[in-house]
C-alpha cells in the first residue's frame, strides 16, 4: 500500500547551476502547501551521509528565487558511490523519518539516486539542474539558459573589441562533453566558428575559412571552443602557426555557473520543483521530471541517466552559412 508522505528531503548535488535555488523554493513551498515537512540536506549526498540537514519552512526560502548558486550547497561524494556509504545514507533517512527525496542535479546525481532507490527503496525524484543541458527526458535543464546568456554577454563585449582592433578571438566556454553552451552562444552571438565535443573539427578548414574571411575584409573573427575539445590557447597557437594572423584568447570559466537565473530558468525550476513534490505525493518513485515541448514530461530515473544525443549538425551548418 502507498505510504503517505509526511516528510521529504531535498538536496542539490554535483555541479551547481543557476536556478537551483528557485527549485528549492518551489519544492519547499509545495511541500508546505500539501502539509508535508521539507528537510533541506546540505552538500549533496555527502551531507546526507553526515546528517547535515534542517527543516526548511515557508519563510526560509524567501528571497532566493533570484539568487544563483544553491543555499543548500552542493558537492561530490565518493562515499555515496560505495555500498557502505549508501547504507549510512539510508540509516540517516530512517532515523529522521524522511519518506522521499527530491534530488536536484545532473546525470551523476541521477545515477546515484537510481542505485540508492534500487538498493533501499527510498522514493527518489530527480530534477535536472545542469548548465550543460545534456539530460535525457527534458528539452532544457535548469541553469543552461542562464549559462548561455552569461557566455553571450561576454561574447558581445569581446566582439566590440575584436571589431575595433580587427582581431581573431578564441573564446573557451564550459562543456566537457556537451557543446550546448558553445553552440547556442555561438549562434546567438554571431560567432564565425564553433568547436564542440560532439563533432570532429578540421583545423585546415578552420584556418582556410579565417584567411578567406580576412581577404573578404571581415573585421573580426570569433571562434567559440567548448572546454572538452581543446584549450583555447592551443587552438589559437595552431591558427597563428598556420595563418600567421594574430590571435587573442579568452577563457570564460566559472562565471558561467554564477549569476542571477534568467526568467526561463526560474520558471522551469519552479514548475519542475512543484512537479517533483506532486509525484512523491502520488507515490511515484525513481522518476525524473522535465519538459518536452513546454509540457511536463516524466521519465524513469534509469532512462534519464543516459546522456541525450544533441542534434548539432544542422546548427553548425547554420553558423557556417551565416559567417
Ligand atoms: P552531476 O550530478 O552534476 O552530473 P557528478 O557526476 O559529480 O555530478 O555526480 C554527483 C554525485 O552523484 C557524485 O559525487 C556521487 O556522490 C553521486 N554519484 C554519481 N555517480 C554515481 C554512481 N555510479 N553511484 C553512486 N553515486 C553516484
């Protein structure tokens, strides 16, 4: 028989993403609305194992919808990857009468939740928080829109100076295995080239494009490189060695994780947080929430742990057509 949820736990885990706070707010206030208690668990799975938690009431999540980062802190936990660590996490959950968990994080967080649920049966619902937008079962992850906009703002500024000085800029953005930020920042920023992990690049072709652009009188050339492809400095060196043209390098780094979330990320976080609570109430288990075509979409946690295949070829072609 379905057990009535009286107390739920919420944690943020893995890489932080703007909008996680908006999700926490929505989860806590939805729980309060349905007369459930919400426990905030600090520092992801590590904090769960160490019993770092406190009750969050309606007021405790005031004025966080606009704040980047996560009030619950986040982190990685090697202990949770072991059976002994997960046993301790289960003991903490039992001792504190927590009936279900909402896990805000990326595919690693989902993987941990999936294994934990299988082993100990604790109901777990995943909410996608990741700047990389690489989680299956959702068109968008919380934080990815803000990260693209942060990168875009920087690219706009770089373009001003690149045009004035007639220079080639190589801009490195985040994305170890996902080109989402790179390709969307490139498209919206009017970059001339983009190098992403999902697609092989041809250095000769890139250099030839730059030289031809130079001959056509192009004032600037911006190449966006996802960090998973290569260091921007190495790409710049190869371009200079081949073309003898001067290059400049900018690595955007962690600014892409910070900042006030965009309206789109806040809305997504608010919708998905509330949905996660609603699923726990209904007795659903081991699910991940998302949106497909702006409609709420629910998939198994086991499905959501596999990374989604991005359709990048047509977007890369479009960048080349517009260069
Ligand atoms: P993200 O959720 O952003 O992808 P990570 O990949 O670092 O970030 O995963 C976050 C945490 O999830 C890890 O530190 C670990 O505690 C837990 N986790 C990831 N993979 C597993 C796994 N295979 N088994 C158990 N826990 C895992």
